[in-house]
């Protein structure tokens, strides 16, 4: 498509745009005959990300920020090689880290333009390049090994001699200078030296500071460069954890999409996978958030990921690879072991703001006792450059010295893609076994973990969650994404339950496997660790919300089809001589609840129904509760509601001033305290705006006290009683809440709607309770976790804002209060106050 376009002349210095546009350049090259025998490069530098195409195939990614600005045309020009050729350069009008206006994480500048600063045909002097790399390594050794180490002086004097020997105008002096460096590099280590396992790596965020669509090209640019490096460096290994990413972008096309758009690249990748150089790792569909997806979603991440690796590469992953997500649920070890994975690699806890995590290699134990061997690269990065400084840090920083003598070193530009470079490899070749430096070997994840397993007898065990003491704001940022995730998880659960029952009852019904897989993959894609947390640009949020809308639409249709099959006879008009309503329960326990249903005249009416576990009921005559809800307005404007199980009192501001369990008479709200208290906090983090809420925000608490509409009765009782009020929040936001008490219901329901227009503010709702416990309990995936309600230690107060799924609970012997939600994740329990972040 690009080749057949009309091209106009372009000049170095010209600018192109705007942001997210694509420009194609036709580059006609003519190599001088005088360059015979020389190494010839095409050099291209611009602010944007580029890709070189040759003979209709992608051959090289070009990214100035990723130190890839040249394409090797020939390593030694032969007479038989073409001296005239045409290349095409695909230029994306965005940088490696998007197009932030003013700073990397600022919103993109929609009018940013990229400048072509260099387009040249050059002779590359490899002898000079090798000499410079030698000198770089020697000078780093001299500077970094320290005055107490004789090797630093040996490196310094060798470098000095090289300068004396080398005449830059006389290439014949270069070999003697290089021999001096080789003499240093060839002096070997002792047997006890630490071994660094270097693995090529290229972390590509599926969406972050760029939209999903741009990630497709980032993958192609990065991987074609890796494959090109492998063709000239057969020792290079590359761990790739996001192969599942590209096909999901176009849903059902799966890997066929890669074959159709990048068929040559696909074949080359398959070849290097077979050779053991291009190594699929990860085991999940995308590198998902480690906290917020439900248990079932996490299982599906592994199921889809492992199935994909099995189908495409003939094996499942034995390593879970999740280097960049914002904490790790205590349920993950059990899920990993259940999905064939016994090894885990990450590095994100090195970002802890308060406490330094005590291990780099350890066993991690989940809530059921399952254990996985876990390794954090001690260099605390997944984007190393192969420098002496990084190797020394890897050894010095390792917190498990003496227990293990091997560690990982992930090298290559990451986050925005890019991957390894030739210079990184050339640096490490010189350090492979050089006295004074750790031993460096190009390795694989399997080789690393295999040797760690052999050395594991002295390793420590960490029990429970790996909590990241940073980015606590991601549990709350982008409320619509959080709501969409929870709703779509529920929808897909219900569709599968009802479809399974329909198949079991009627063999004719076709289980919608392919449709469900498509919807699950959309949901799993949105659980990527910069999308579900909300730490992405607006373009990505818009894409994500569209995907949730599609899951809701298609899920509702599949649910309707399953119900029609499952309850076909009940839905026939003749079977329903009297007005009746079919009610289904997709949860595994019997439920008695008040529902709304359309009445004969089309208006909504309430009915009290009991529906069996995973079953249905046909409601005809309304079920009368043993005790209806009583709603009473007091003289002071407060309102009480009671249903025989609990009794509540609310003041005119909507505060819950009393919540009593009637059979025991136990009061839940302490004297003089208000529950359902909204509070506004300043939210001005140190840097990561969408990610962080700092502990000092707690010092800025301001109760919300501006009443717009006082408490009023909206339903006067019977099956349901309800009240409503409105508040002004901050300068220009409004909050409306309806509080509902149903017959036979042991809980109070709050329907809260906020029109949010504040900047750098954080809204929470607080429930002080008359319960004393040193721990609160939080729901996590397929289980629960206890966290302290006190701040005795730095580990305790660093968890001033935590995550939970559908509930948190504060209980003492015989009594407790739980706070439930249907779309929130940020929470806290300090002393006796349960707080939900809105």
C-alpha cells in the first residue's frame, strides 16, 4: 500500500506530523564503487520511531532513544552486491515514550512534530568502534573497581598504554592497542566468582503513553531488530513475554494477524524459537496487573497464555514473567502452580518507597502454602545496557550472597520497546570471564532457574503478598475502567454458568466457546498493567471503555440466548397464565432478596423472592416478609429504618449515626462518630500523578459538609425503604446517594453517584465501627488476606492505602462489620475506621 503512493522530495531538517501520524519515505541509495570491501551503513536519525523495509520485508527498527540509528547494508561491499537499491522507511510521529507535552508522563501533545535530523550513507570503521568499546570497559574498570583493587590500576595503565601506542591517523597501530586490552580481558576469574546470566529483553507496554495500535508496530520494530542481531550473534538469547499481545488486538485473527501483516518476520521468529534463542516466557495472555483482576480472570490469563504458547511453540512456560506490575497478590503462587509454573521473575519491588525488600532470590509462599522459586534481578532493572557499573551493582546489591551465586541480568531498551543492541553484546563479550569482574554469560531463564534450584537449600521463604510500597493510587484511578472490569468479569461468569446449564439440559444448545474466548481476550487485554490501573493516556482509556461496552453488549446477547434455551418452556405464554417473573440466581448459594420487576401497567414494582443456588424461580404471588421495613422521620429531620434484623439511624447529612444488630442489640457505630462520612484529601504526589497517593495526603483530610439536598424519604417501607440526599464535594463536584434497606436483608445498601470535576483531590467514604482488632480482613482472588490495623512498624504504615476486591471486614470474637462494594478496589482499615476510596 505504501509503495504505490506518490512520493515528494524530502529534506533533512524537515518536520513531520502531527502526533500518531505515519509518514513513509522512499530512500534511493547509490553506493560508490570506491567503497569496495568497506562496511556500509544507512544512517537515519529522527525524533520519531522508524522501521526500515527492504524487498517488502521489515528489516530494522530505528529509534534514536533506543540507540538504533543505522541499518547495516553490507559488512564488506563486494562487486557482486547491488550498489544501487531502494529502501522504505516507515516513520511513526511519536517517540519511544509517546509524545508527552513537557514531561514523559504528561498528556500527549496532539500537534507535536518529529524532525528528520540525519539521513546518510556512511562507511563504518569497525576497527575504531572495537577500540572505543575496549577503552570504555577499561576506563569503567579503572574508575569503578576502586583504589583498593589492583585490577583498577591494571585497567588504567593498560588504557594509558593504548593511547600511547595508538596513532589515530595510522590504522596499522590499532591491532597493537587492542592486544593490550585483550591481555586484560583474558586474565581469568577464580571459581568462586559470581555468575551473571545475561538475557536479552525488551519490555513493551501493551498500552501506556501510546495507544494499543502503536504497540503492534513497537513489537515489530523491536523483534525484527532482535532477529537481525541473532543472525549475526548466534549466542544471543531473548526472553519475550508478550507474544500473545499482537493477535489479541484484532481478536479472532490471533497469530494469523501476524502472519498476514509480518509474514517474513513471523517465519524468522519461529525459526529462532526452534533454535532456543527467541524464548517465549510469561505464561499469561498479557503482563496483567497483579492485584486487581479477579481470581477467575487470573486463571484465564494463564489459561489463554499457556494454551497459546503450547499451540504456537509446542510447550508451556515454566516461568511466570511479570517485571513491571504494581504489586503481587498472595494468591499468585497457588495459581502459578496450578498452571504448570514453579518459577517467578520480577523486579518491581525495588521501587518500594519505604522499606527495602530483604531478598533477591527466595521461595514465595501463597495463602494455601503453595511455593514458587522467585528471583528479582539484583541490578533492580529489566533494561540494563551491559555496562561495568551494572555488573558490579548486580553483585554488590544481591541480598542473598552466600545462599546463591547466580543472578539474572536483563539487557535491552524497554517499556517503549527497542530491545538489545550490538554494543551491549560487545561490552559483555569482553566481560565474559575477566578477573575483577563477575563472570558474565549469555544465558536463558531455564538455565538460570535450574542452577538456582540446585542452590536453593539455604533460601529464605516469604509468606503472603508482595506489596509494592508505591503506586497505591492505581487501585482507584479511572473509576470507569475499574467499574467496567468488575462488571465484565461478572457478565462473563453469568454467561458461562447459564450456557453450561443450557448445554447440560439440552444437547442441541451450542456452547458459545469462540464468542466467549473473544470476549475474555478483550477483558484480559484491558487488564494489562497500565490499563486496568488507569496509568495510561486518554486514547487508551477510550479504547478500553469501548472494549467493555462490546463485552456488555455481546455478553447480554449470549446470556439471553442461554436463558431462552434453558427456560424455553417456562417462557411460553401458555405456561404463564398468571402474571409471573422468571428470576435466575448464578451464585452458588440460595438467595432471598427484594427485586424490581415490571408490573402489569409497565411500572416497576418490588417483589421478595427466594431463588435456589445456581437455579431459577418463577415468581407469581409476591412473598410477604415476616417483618416489613419500617421508615420513620424524626422531629430533628433524622430518619430511622428497621427490618427486624437491623435498625439504622441517619442524620440530615446522610451520616449513619447508628447501625444495630437487633437480635443482640449490638451497636456498630461508636458514640459521637459518623459512619458514611465522605472526606476529601489533597492528592499531590511527588511525581507519578496517575499512579501515586502519598502518605502525607492523610494530613489534609477535610470532611464533606456542604449539603445541597437534605435527607428525604424516597420509599416509605414495606418490602423496601430508601432515603436520598445530595452533597457538594470540593469546588464543583456533586454527590447524590440513595440508602436502601430491604426486607429480610442483613445489610444496608448505598447507591452513590458522583459527578467528579476536581483536580488533584481524593474522595473517600469512612465507616468508624465499634470493633477492636489488630487485623482487618480483605477479599483477594479465591480467598482473603489479613493486614494490620495499626502502624507499629514501617512495613505497617507503608500500607496506609491497600487494595481489596469485593469486601473488607473488621471483626472481633462473635461480632464484626464488613464493607462491601461492586466496583472499587482502593481501601484501608486504620484502627477502627474502614475506608473505601471512591
